[in-house]
């Protein structure tokens, strides 16, 4: 089942979306918002599934699903926490600045708590008042949970995952060092993120196995292929592990969103990934290609995003349809 939110008020209007993302049916008579559905998932989900079946059989009123009219499926959430499951990405960033990576990073996930009070839509512009902030895209996989008890095991945490989707976790790279230097984490360097037009239940994803989503995460930059990394490869921590990590000392409420961190693959020879133009799988963020440039050539050449740049992020199913719809954004100045 695929669920989305059309722009309406603060929290959107819940719709069930067809498998090919072309059509949708109003679901507000079942639950007004996706958060309301998650709050009572066991009772609401069967009704939404029945509606999805009726939509597939063309037996109910439907309307075109226009992604420009879609908000992020959860326009705001009780919690947004982002991990760093692809330790290859972390290793590259540290190597480029000459820092050793602690062995614990391979055993204990990194994670930060982001701002969840307001997300932008999948086709909304990325506002950038100052190019000196170093604006970057970050293409990631996300999951949405039901309630998770404190101390949940990885297996129990995996069972609590209700939905899967994508995110462009926008980062302001040049603000990060100053914030981390204070020893208190990200705030200004992490503006509003944009999620995919729809979130999908794991049972509808044949490439979802053991808490990992396999297949190329497609990223285009200014209309050119930039990243085709496989989300199921080089993922050190599965989503069950990430959710359990977050729940170690607290209960998680329904509607918690947990991200994978930037999807990153090593090259076939074990070295850092190569650009698509050189036969590699490319990258899911600009910081990584800049790190590779510094490691291999001593100098970062690729610029960060500027007004007028466009970013496109999606994954495809076996029929070539965008599984979660498409995040497609333009960077705009003041």
C-alpha cells in the first residue's frame, strides 16, 4: 500500500496512491492525516488496504496524483532522527581531513536528532539565502515506525516499521564544523528536509529484506546522472538496528521517522566510489565526491549547490515506475 498527503492545512490530507503513482483516492473519511492513521495503525491499516484494493480495481472515485500538489507524507512529525548506516561515507569524510575513524563506528551507529516541526514537499524549492553556507543534497532511505518500547530488540524494532520512503536531507556543510565545534550537535546546519511523495508499506517492496532496501538510489544533478548507489550494499547497520539504537533509552511514538544517512558504496576494488562518468556508481551527496577529490587529487573541485541547480531523487520498481514518486527540487536564492 502506498500513502501520501496532499497539501492541506498543517498536516495534509491523507490519500491512498496507486502502485504506479498515477492515481489516488481520498482516505480522509478513514483517517484525516497520515499521523492519525499511524496513531491507530492496527485498526486503520486494514481499512486503508481495502481502499487501496478498490483503487486498484477502479471501483471508487479517483483523481490524478500530482506530485507538485503533494506535501511530504508527514508534513511534520513527532520525531526525525538520522543515522549514518553507510560507514563508508563516514570513513571517507574523516580520511579527507586526516582523521582516524574509531573502530566503534563499525559497531555503534552514529545518529542525530533533526528538526521535525516542518518538512517541505517533494517538489518544493530549496531556499538558500546565502551560498556561503555550502548547501548539499543527501539522498537517503527512511522508515516510519509505530510505537516502539524502550529497550526494544532489533527484531522487535524491525517489526515496528510501518512505512518506507526516501528523503533529501539538505545540509549546510560550511555551518557544520562550527556547530560541531561547540560540542552540542546540529541545529542551523540542518534546514527542512523533503520526503518522497509517497511512503510504502514494506510488504509491497520485494527488495525489502532484513531491514534493508536494495536497488539503485537514483540521483540526478542538473539533469545529469550523479548517483546510482545500491541502497542495500555497504549498509553496515540495518533499520532494525537503527531503530533499536534510538529506542535504547526512550520510548518511540508512532510516526517517528528514522533515516539511513547518505547512501554510499565503495568501488569494486574496495576504494572510494567513482563518478558515473568513469564507470562507477556515483554519489548521493556532494560532500562525498568532494572528499574523494581531495583524497585522490589533494583538492576539492565540485562546488556545493547554488540557486538554479536542480536535484532529482528516486528509485524504480521492476516496471520502471518510481516506487516512492520523485523528489525533484530547485535551489532558489532570496
